[in-house]
C-alpha cells in the first residue's frame, strides 16, 4: 500500500511503525474470510482491510478521529485472526492499537460512552473493586429493566457467585514439592483473581509438583491489556511499568527462568511490552520481560509431566484468539490434553472468536452475543462432556451460553498429573 506521510510525521515513532505496517498491506482481502465482524455484519469497513483504509486516511491526514472511523474501529475485536491469515505479514495489532490511542486523544465520545469506558478502566483491572462491582450488580438486578441498555447487559453478565480471595495470589515464593529445577514468576492477573481462583491454584500445584519454585512478585498487578485496547496508553504503560519493575527485581535477585501467564489475553500483551515501551527508559527491561514471558502451555510442554489415570472425558478445546493468533500457539494445549489421555475434539471454524475480547462483550453486546451463539453451537455439536480454554474471558463468555462445564486447560492437566478434580466438574458423573 502506498503511503504519503511527511518527513515530519515520520519523526513520530508511532507513525513510523504504522507506516511500515500500512506499506506491507497488498489489499488482497484474505483477511476478510477470517474476520468475525465481517462474517456477522458483511460490511467492508468492518473487515481488517476496510479498517486499514480508515486508519491510513486518519493518520496520513493527521486529523482527529471522526464518528465513522470510531464506530468501525470500536467494532474490531482485536482477535487478530487477520494476522494468522495475512500472506504479507501485516502486523494489524500494532496498527489498530495506534489507531485507538489516536482516537482516545482526538475524539470526544458521547458522555455516556465516556463514562462507561472510564468506569470499566477503573474497575476491571482491580480485583477488589471488581468484586464490589459484582456485588453491586447483584443488588441492581431487580432494577435492571429501568437502566440503560449497556448497564443492563453488564448486570446480566455478572456471575451468580464469587470465590473467596485466594492466599496463593499474595506475594510469596511457593517452593517446589519435588526437587527444584526451575524458578518462575506467575502473573496472577486481575479479573481472573476475582472470578476464578482455581486457575492460579491449579497452575501453582502443577508447576511446584514438577520442580518449579513459583514466585508471586510483590508489586505485580494488571498487565494493562484492558486499558491498552481502549487507547488509554498512559494507564496501560503505567501497569506495564509496575510489572516490569516487580519482575526485574526478581531477575536481578535470585533470577527467573520464565514469567508464566495462564490468561492468554494477558500473555499477548506482556509479550508485547518490548514494543509498547520501546522508546522509554525501561526499553531494555521491557524487552527482557517480553523475552521471559511464556504461556502456561509452553512451560508445561518443556516439563516432564507425570500423568496418572483419569476418566476418558470428551473435551472440546476452544483455542482462544489471543493464544492462537496473538501468540501463534495453536497446538500445544490440545497436544498436552491428548497426552494426558483426554479425548480432544475441536469445533469447526475454530479460528473464529467467541466474542469475549476483553471488554468487547460489555461494550458491543449485540455482535458479541451473535459470536457467542455461533461458537457455542460449534462446540456443542461435538457433544463434549467438558469444554477447555486457556483464557478467563473466553471461559466466562462460553460458559454463559452452554450447560456444558467450562474449565481452564491447566485445571485438567493438574488433575491428570495428580491434582484434585476441577471444581467445575464436581457434578459430572464420569469425573467422579
């Protein structure tokens, strides 16, 4: 794609990177075949190619974002299926993130939209605030019909129960129960700590059982993904900085062999810290952290896992977009489940998003519901006894649309290597 940025514009590192990405696009349209929003809406401007044209026009002319551009960029899930499909290697993620930052700085959204986005940015990354918000949603359910549509959707999506906070999420070092061979840090997350404490506990059990000392670093918190994808880069960079400082203290102390991440949406962002902070004083440390970041499946694949006998469950594996497209980890979780003895099946159109996408299911509920309906249908047609996924957002989204139990992949692997039966399977007869 030909671009016409001025030499002055290209002095800006963000414009320079976007120019590189735009020039790599050859207009082929392969991306439209795998774009979920294009599949649902059928509008060229709701495809990656259409959005690229909008972004190019906005950035090249150095103009504030307009309502039309904002509408179509807001509809983008950032599922990154287009990056898996693109034969030219267009790095759409960096381009759309830059566009969202530009929108945040130059476009004044309607008052209610600004309020909702501000509210989500101040609640979701903070587990205690998130818990309080869920309690508030429970109290508000009887009055939901009198509230604006988006607030009704948020109240309806609130889980019916919450676990007690887990002490495993406190700063500490959990020593290996077998001979220590590896020292890793665990990103405990933010929303996940409020919604499902079993995931981190299963992760710590399986790692310590296979020779890993697990560090919960003091000062670590939200990865910054939620605010980053809203274009609120000051907030996301601050979150990234806190995590980098916390982990680098461990690196410079007793050392780290890996930073383990069991929420793939977070993993995609942490692996991108080197790019996000490339022009700041922490550029070298950010690159170090990105190099150490690994999805839990990558770490487990390198360990000599000791499997024990478990019931032969039919497991439908949902490949989260942030894992298969964002991190290009397509087979490891599925292969690990097969090694553990589970009967693993995958749905057709497994490359398509479930519609969760961070805050997308809250801000774009109509499109999100359609994508959830499609994803649940393709999973259920495989007649699974359990659905496994590697991302808490996907788990909540899919779980809200099916009676089939949904658990994290690591919970099944922990169980298959001597851990307890996942709580989500306690009512499953075959799993008794």
